[in-house]
C-alpha cells in the first residue's frame, strides 16, 4: 500500500495561486500581496513567497525588485511568440505520438472531446477549459519524449490562462470545440498533413483572437 504524502504549505499555496491565475479568478496584471495571500490561506509569508517564486519561473507571475508581485500580462508580440512555440512543439509531438502510440492517442482524444461536449452542454466552462488543456497535454503524454513534454509543461499554465482570457469572446469557444473535433478525427485517420494544417489554423486563431480582445479593451478604456 502506497502512502500519500501530505502537501506542504508551499505546495498548497502554489496550487491555489496557479489555479486562480489559470481560471481567471486572478486577472492578468493584477497586483499580488504576500500578506493578503498569507492571511487568505492562513499560512505565513514564507510559503507564499516560495510559491510566487516558482510561479515566476513558470511565467505566471512577474516579480520586480522593490515592488509587489503581479499576475503576468501579455503583449501581442508575446502572444505571437507563444503561438510560434506551440505550433513548433505540438507539431513535433503529434508526429511522434502518431508514430509511437496512435491508438491510445486517438482513444483518449475521442474521450476528451466527448467530455468537452458534455461540459459545454451543461455550461461548465471551468471544466470545459480544463479539458481543452488536457486535450493538448495528451499529445505530449503519448509522444514518448520527455524533453518535449518538459518544455511544454513549463508553459502550460500560461497557455491555459491565455485560453481562459479568450474564452468569453463571441463564438471563440464554439469554433475552438469544432477544431478539437476535427483534430481528433484526423488523429483517428492517422492523417498527419491534415493535423498539421488544422493545428496551424487552431493556434493562429488564438493569435488573432488576442489581437481582437486587446483592441476591444483599448477602445473600451477610451470611453
């Protein structure tokens, strides 16, 4: 019988903060107070400080000397770089996964798409977005390359937070879900050229959607 080690205070603070950033409870650019977080969680500042340092390494938190920490924010240029990174690394992982574990990849992607449909139908966006993240993580789960998986894992929180940020745009989620279904079908058919094409379109829409969202925010602030 295995013994489950209880989570440390740092791990609890880390999990709480990471989830709050990813699900949008803590907004992009929002200031973070060590004292406020420690009081909220009922822990000392030390584990909170350690958690913030790790989130800084993951790119989810910005820490500047003599200033409070804040949730990351992104320029259009940074989003474009994230999209470039995703296209390169997900395409490489897809090729390996199709060559090494095609049946398991197809089976698990089909199940995640079914779960996404159910979550969307009942209006559970939190669950839907978590499944969206899981869908892409499956590519790395089955690619059989620890270096690709580790590279993606380092930024998966930031990618998930960006996904949450864009989820309220009109029709964004509906279009995204359609693309996930098409990708799952292409995986079942072992059609790598189609996967490559769909993946480029899917990720490029993130780039375009963020540009639209940014311009909309700027226009709203002008009034």
